[in-house]
C-alpha cells in the first residue's frame, strides 16, 4: 500500500487511519494499492483517504466520538450506543455517521461517473478516539460499509472483504482513476503500480497473448503430411519376395520375351491377395493363364494362413491374460457389497440427503484478521491455535444454497467455551467466508445476510456454520436453511 498525502485530514481519528494504512506495507505482499490521503473527490469536501486498489476502491471517512468507548453499537440505520449510552449527533441525524454516509454516497457516484465499471466500491467509517469493540448488525456487514476503529488488523480485514473484483484493473485504468479523484497527485511510474498489484494489460488485451498459435496449425498437419499418402501402399509390400524371379530373367542369356510375363505377374498376384472374392472372379483370363513362379504361388497360399496364425496367437494371448486375471482375482477376498447409492466424488459430501460441493478450503493462524465484530475482539484478546475455513455449494429441497464453515481451535477448552459464547450472541460478529474473500464462487456470490446459524464445540475446537439461499433473501429461521446448517455440522473441513 503506497500513501500519497494530499492535504490535512479533517478528523481527529485521521492520524490513526494513516498509521493503519501505512502498516499494510508497500507493494502487494499484504494489500496493494494507492491511498490518496486527504483527497477531495466531491464538492471540495475532504475525506480521510480514497484507496484505489487493484480489485476495488475504498472510501475512508472519519467520525469523532465524544469519548473513548469499550463497546460501540453502530447500526447504519439506527441510533448508536457507546457502552450502553446513546450517541446523538445534531437534531436531524440518526447517528454520528449520517453525514459520513451522505458524503460516501456522493463519492461513490463520482467514481462511477469518471470510471464506469471500476469494480466494488466500499466505505470504511473510522471511529475514534478509541473503541475496543465495534458491533455491527449482520445485515450491515453483508453490505459495503464497515464501521471500525482503524488498526492494522481491522483495516486489513476490511480491505480484503470489500475489494473483491474478479480481476485486477490495469495500470492505465489506475492512472486515469487517480487523476480523476486527485488531480494534484504526482504521476506514478508503471513499475511502482505494477508492484502494487495492478495489471499490465486491460481486460481486452490479454486475449491475444493467451491464444496458442499451434491450435490453428494442428488440424492441417495430418492432412498435408507427405507420408500419409504412402501408408495405404504398405499392405502391398509383404509380397515383395515375388520380385526374386526377375533376377534369373535378367541374368539368363535367353531373349527378353519371358521377362514381360514375369514382370506383370506380381501385380495380379498382389491384387488377388488383397482383393475381395468378387474382384478375383472378375480378373482377366490372360492374368490367370500367365505363368507363375513357385515363389508366387507359395506367397499367395501363405498369406491367409499367416493371417489366421497371427489371429490364433492373439486369441491365445488374450485368453491367457484373461485367465491369469481371473486367477488373481479369485485369490482376493470379494469386495464389500456396494450400497444402493453411489458415493460422491472426493470434492462432494452428502449428509442427510443434502449434497455439499466444496468451493474453497484453507487454514492458517491469523484468526482475528478473518473475523469481525465481537468475535474479532475475542480472538484479538485470546489467540487461537488454528482457524480452518471452508465454503460449500449445496442444494436444499431443490434450491441452491451456500454454506460457510469456520473451525477455530484453541490451546484449552476454557478459551474455546468463551469464544463460542461470544459467537453465539446475536449480533456478536463471526468469521468471514473464505470463497468470498478469494473469489472462488461460481455464478452468484452469496450474501450471508439473514443466514441460518449453528455452532458446536468439541473439546478445544469450535465450529461455526452459516447457510443462505443463492440468491437470497434468507431468514435465520428458514426450515430448509436450518436443516442445511445442522447437516453441515457433520461435514469434514480440511484446511
């Protein structure tokens, strides 16, 4: 992430925003992009930052709270509470973020106008001076707005979950967007933008590069190859020995008159050996009356015999191999009886007559960076051993569904129990879906809003399940989704 500071930022939390963006490092090793700090996209109103990323654009706007808070309840469409106390902001504002959301909407329209098809545009409402835990409703987290206190972890999680385009924008597209949003920004060399993860080509240009030039040539090679025309003549080569009678004709001192029948004899013989019986019957009488050498007659007689012998040898070999295979198979114990329903492929699993097809799976130790809400705060306080995540496509009662699973392992059972209690609290956050982060969904991308939820604990391990319809809407008490969530508790998760 490369920072370009353009102007003084308007809020007190701006310093924390800049520090969080700087902590992502330069280059695309963590999160690539260009952060225009203090940019003024619309109406000369400054924002904390506009982050142009390879796979999206983020608008960061700061909101100053009256005092620090341990827990902030921040629904986008309702009043906010800090440690249980309501926060008011003006006479007409629902919450302190009302003006920030209005500015974000204007910036979004500006970006859509200057760069159509710019990809996902997300908004980060950075609150301060300090908030330990920010609680957003699941319906808000399914959208494109995040309310957070800016730290390296929270900023990383937000950028990963909001910038989700299918392919990175090109260097030229990035330059045009940066010039439209911040005309005062200095020009950026191509090497720097490539290092931040932008592509060297636009979406249309790589098609010629990927084309294999051999594809157009391959169909013509077998047709034009000169050896193909000579291969049909190979069946006539076995009668080559009949050419030996020509030698005595050339060596003898007799007149050349007998040589003509001898030279013409191999042609009818070869034709008689390969032609069908009807063609043999129609052969000219002069050819039948032509003198034949002893070698010619033997060749004609042995050709069918050799073919029959070769066929017998092949049959005997086939019978021997088959009988050997049967003997080997007879020494092995009979296989167990096959169930009535065939087992699914390794990438699929069936539980309670519900088919689950794997879309993504991974495991690492960065538990907090994949979480949000109270769940993220819990993982920041108590580190986990491993987090395994998996995404499945499913069909429940003939309707497409999406399943996201997180298995979080802890050093002891007490930590696992405390984490499960935080995760089971309504509105307490959860674990981000893996396939959504890595763009591995095929077709519609599920939105885990109103998902059916299930959890279980097995010693030091806690499993969290969310299931939604694709496309939505979904409700937590939907019977089909609840049945799918309970079935997903039995799915194997291999990170």
